[in-house]
C-alpha cells in the first residue's frame, strides 16, 4: 500500500570570489509561489529583489495554483534563451501541467503542455545544451518516483488555448537508487547530472530522508553511486563550485528526519555546508554554517554572486539572502521581497527584467 507523503516534517553559476568559482555565468532568478508565496512571482538580481508585478517589464503571477512542489527551468529556442517552463506541483491533486512564458514577456503563453505524468516535489535542471531535465518527485497514484525525463522540444506556436501536446519529453533513464522527491539536482559538466539526497519510503523505515548521491552520464546512460553525504537531507540547496582549487558541489541547509542511521537526524532543519570533491569522491564539512537553519531554499549564481535565498526556519519563512564569500556565508544588504519556501526557481539572463 502506498503511503501518503507529508511535508510538514519533511520537503545554477559564474564569477569567482576569493577561492570559490563556478563555470557558468550568473544571471537573475525568477521565483514562483511556494509556501507563503501563493501564485506570486519574484525577481532576484545580484543587488535587489522585487515582486514580479513591480518589475519592468512586469513578470505576471502564475496562471495556476499548483505551487505545492512545482518546478521551473529554461528551454532555449534556436540557441537563445526562449521560454521559462513551470511544471507540476499540487493543489488538491498532483498536476501534470506545464505553463510557458517567453523570457522578457509579461504574458503567459496560451494553453499548456503536459509532463509525462503528474508529480510534485520533483527536481528540474536547465541544461547547458538548452533544454531541461526532470527527475523524481512524488505521485499520489505511484508514490516516490525514479524516472528521468528530457524535454526534447517545445513548439510554442502550437500551445493554443487547450492544447496539451506542444511539448515532447523523452525518457532517458531510471535512477537505480532509491526513488526520491525533494532532492537537489544539477548538471556538473557536459556529460553528468547529479542527484543529491531527498526523501524516500521503505517498509523497514517508513518515510525518511537519505544521504545518497547518484551520478548519471547522459552520453552513455550509465549510473554511478557517489559517496553518501555525511548527513541525510532533503530540500537543501546545491551548486557546482570550486573550493581551494578543487572542483565539486556545495550543499547547504535542508532537513533531516526519520533516518535511524544518523544520530543527529532529529536536528531537522540544518545549517551546515558540505563540499563534495568530484575527483576524490569525498565529502568535507566546511565548518561554515548558514546564519539560520533553513530548508526549502535555493542556491544559485545570481549576478556573479553565489546566493542562498528562501526557505523556512521554525515555521516561518527566511527572507535574509546569504552570499558565499569563498569561506563562509555572509548576509547581503537586501532581502527577498516576500518570504517563501519550497518555491520553484530558475535563473534567466541578466537584465531580462528590472526591479
């Protein structure tokens, strides 16, 4: 019998600063809804934040209310950033809908396209080659999910009033590890994507959070299990980074519950910052905690600054935005326009909108 999941006790890069760097140029972030955010949108740049309806041009509110665990990404058209795609989530039921908005527009495209199946709290990556990859999630009908999908094509001219067929998805693999939702994922290089942590369920433990690292080679279709994180966690933030000349992945924040293999898992919301050394397949605690324990956050390179934004602590949203300065997190001099956690977010080109 499938267990209903619960979230109450649950569930990306650029200019170097000091000894941290990343391989992708930073842009600006768009945030969609989340707990406390409704269907509102927000813009975050490297120096400020504003509600979408105060941006220039205006970034409109979402057109549907599946903000309970939806995901967002950017799909390129003809090699240029074309559309933001907002998918899945849940209101009263898990959704398979995606909505599209052309970057720079103030109007959502008419109609919608469909995911391969309904799901909430999946993870979506905007890839280097201009598409998006969707991994995992939760379905009330199917439970925890292991499938991996690539968005092959969007035909925006076909997205008329009620056309559900203007997106083409391709199944590119199945996570051989535990099926998860509320995990973190990223593209590490041209070949590899990485799935980190998340929440799963088993007959032995029930619902619990995991420390797993799964690495998928998009060219060969092969999976490799990386070394487990030192602490199981879901709803954390992650980003590719370089620490002291070593390339790897920075992971911060999150939530740990229900895993008996970790004595400190009952700490629940986490503030620790971990670094995964890609070459050595090893983890290091950087002894550089976030200023506040938070889960349901994002970490992204925004305006050339690696920023941690959003999330929840002790039942309330965290509006403070923190920056990784190369050795520690420091508070920035601006905050989120509105508190939210477990929101959808994606990075778009700088100056697409202005606050």
